[in-house]
C-alpha cells in the first residue's frame, strides 16, 4: 500500500511537467460503419509516455486524476489536441471525420467548462460537429444540474454521445431527458451476445436507441461473431479490436489514407 501511495504521489507531482512537455499522447480508435466497413469517425484516448520512454497505463493515472481533480486539466488538454488535429486536416483540405472526446464527471461540474470548450473550438475555427463530446452514463446520470449543463453544450453546438451504456448505471430517464445523438454500448453488453438472453438484451437496446432517434455504436467488438450479430441487429457503428486497436496519430492518418 505504501508503494502504491508513493507511486500515486509521484504521478501527481509529475503531472504539471507532463502537461507542459506534452508527455500525454492522444491515440485514435477508429469507428467503422457496419454496412460499408469504412472508417466514419474515431474516439480520442490518452496515453502517458514519459520522456524516458516509460508508458504508464491509463488504468493507473485516470482514476487517480479523477479523484484528485487533475483530470479537468487533462480533459481540456486532450480536447485542445484533437481540435488542433482537426484544424490541421482542414487546412490541408483533407476529409474531416468526427473524433469524439471524453468529458469526465469532474469536468462537467467545473466552472465555465462549456464556455472554455466553445472558446477552443472558435480559436481553431473548426465546426462543433467534428468534436463530439462523450459522457459516461455514470457522469451523465440525470439531475437538474446535468440537464442544464448538457443543454448549454447542445445549444452551443456540440453533439453529445452517451458512453459505456449498460455498464451498471443505465438510466432510461437519462436517455429520455438529455439530448444525446449517439449511445455507445459498453463492452460488457457486447460480451453478452454469445448467450441467447444476452443477444436479446443487445437487440432490444439497439432498437431502443433507434426508437429515440439516436445512432448506436458498439464498443469493444473483438470477434467476427460479434460483428456479424451486430450487422444482423442493424447496429450503426462498431469500435473495437476486431477492426483496430487505438492508434498513434501518424498510424491513424495512414489508416485513413488506406
């Protein structure tokens, strides 16, 4: 326990310099259209690569920074990085695909978060539609405050995606009240597909999303059997290792070219 605490304190102490030195690297995991099997977007994911080459797992630093509030700065860092990426592609006359960015619960409740993100969009002169915001279902659990903040984001021009749906906090009230355009099915739901009851749950969830005029994305798809089932269920998009792991920026650009 002492070693773990020491490691956590070290990560917190290193955070400021890591932001300054851009040690946090944004990876892109492609999202594929189910029918065409073409890349139609991506999700931005962060990795921490220290100057000595050491790679720190997100499973170690993300929960820590969520608990101590540093994740607010990290979220904004990732958002700015993606916006610059989209701006560069626009300047080069390349196709712009939506790259969604995660917003943590701490960031949602941070003062002026909507205005800060709007300003970043305007500074980079990119359309709001190319940087959708992903909220985990636990972060977006319905409340009057969440309703007000998400309404501000939608009114500003952002598209909202509900991430990790089915991971334990699923709320039909949240889906009904908040203005999500996309619902992402958590890997835990997709893993149910192999079982008859699980298949029915996934099918009904996809139908529910479509019934609420939302696009449905399946996360964590790893096998051909899962993909084939999702095609048969009319899921819209697939994200997962079956098609691609998260990629460094240059590798993502190369995959787009291919």
